[in-house]
């Protein structure tokens, strides 16, 4: 079964990586769904190590993984999967003395394309990312934003099933950053490519990705669909006039895990909650004076999960 027929693009089992005494990944069990997935975590969380393990650039200390239907424990599986992955590294990977067309063509050949096909594809992807008119200039003369686009072009040249992007908007000005995000969104939504997008810029991930994985200290602390995770964390802020102890008891009887601060109650969101509350307090001397729904941002989710890791 190939990657396009699977309900996931990556599945890891007990994936661990040590650098001497430092355990960068700690028994990671992870399932990455098709589509666009964000990879988040503070510095040192293990994001780059995870990416390099998935690419076969680092040997595992323990565990295994399957990527696009290929077994990571076999040489054949490693080679076959790499031919179907495009990678944009965080660090500069360009050859400054080459022009963009020659460089992207060369990378196509490295990925297994015949020279003629590689040349044709290099022209196509450079036009697609917006470098077509500048493709004969040496890469070393490019701005940071243009270099990032060339890195994206070389990752696309062999038409991969999966793109792994490590900080693809680094160093870009606001206009260039938005252009890059629009490209990534189009690659995912219009061209059907799977994307694993690692970034420290949470708004970028929220703009592009459907799902998210949050790493902290080498462990997965949260993963899932972004909309669902935010919806599960939604809450009402309710202020009342009347018997606060009685109202708190009503919330408990309704199975709601509320947080109380004086006359202000933070209550987990539930469909139809306010209608139910108004019925429950009727005739009990309690007035609901204020009720406002809040939905957490991706940044809220990130901070909450990292703080949990600190407690752990």
C-alpha cells in the first residue's frame, strides 16, 4: 500500500534518539494524518531531531517508523521514501555560485529525475514560486526571501508526496512571508501535497495547517485537528448576581468543571449551555448578568501545553 492510500503519512513507534547523555526524543508514538500538519515546540523540544530522523539523516537510538507506507528499518524503505519527500531545511543549503535554474535542475537529478525532465521541471517550479524572471542569476546574489523560494523550488522539483518544511519563512519581510505562506497553502489545498510544517511562528502554522503536533522535551504533549483542539478548549465567562455558592453547586450538578473567582465563573463550553443555565437558575434568586464565549488561539494551546510540561 502506498502513502496516498493510507489514513496517515507517518507513524512512529517508540522513536528515541540520544546524543550521548542527552535524550532528544523520548519514545515518541506519533501518527501524522494526510494534509497540512504543523510541528511546534520551544527551542530544544526535538523538532529538528524528529525531522532528521524521518528523513533518514540520523540513526535512531530505539524505535521505528513508517513513512508514506515505507518501513524505516530497511534500506529499500529509506531510499524509496526519500524519493517521495521534498525537504526545505532551516539552514542555507544553496550553492551560491550556481544560478537558480542549474541548482534546481541538479537537485531534480539528485532526486532521481532524468536530466531532460529535471530541466523542464526546474523551469516550471521556479516560475511557480515567483523566481522565473531571475532564474539565470547566481543564487548568491539573491535576497533572503528569494533564496527561501529557491529552497522551496528544489523541494518541489521531483513532485514529492510529502513536503517537510523547517522554518520556511525565516528572515523574510512581511510581504515575502505572506507570499511564501500563500504558496504553501496552495501546494496543500490545490495540488494535494502533504505538508509537515515546523515553525516557531504560530500564526503561520494556524494560517496554513489543519492539524498540529506540539513537542516538549522530546515528548508529544498535544496533537490533533486545530479547530477541534480549540473547540474543546472553548469556555464561557459568566458573571452573576445572587448566591454564588448555590450557582457553583448548580454548575457541579450539571457536570461542569467550572473555575470560580468571586462572582466570575469560567465554565467549559457546551452546546446549548446558556439556555440550560437560565432554566436551572429560574426562581432561585440568581441573575446571569454577563456571559461571553471565548475560544483559545493556537498560541493559548501552545503555552498551556508547554506549562504542563514544566509542571511534569
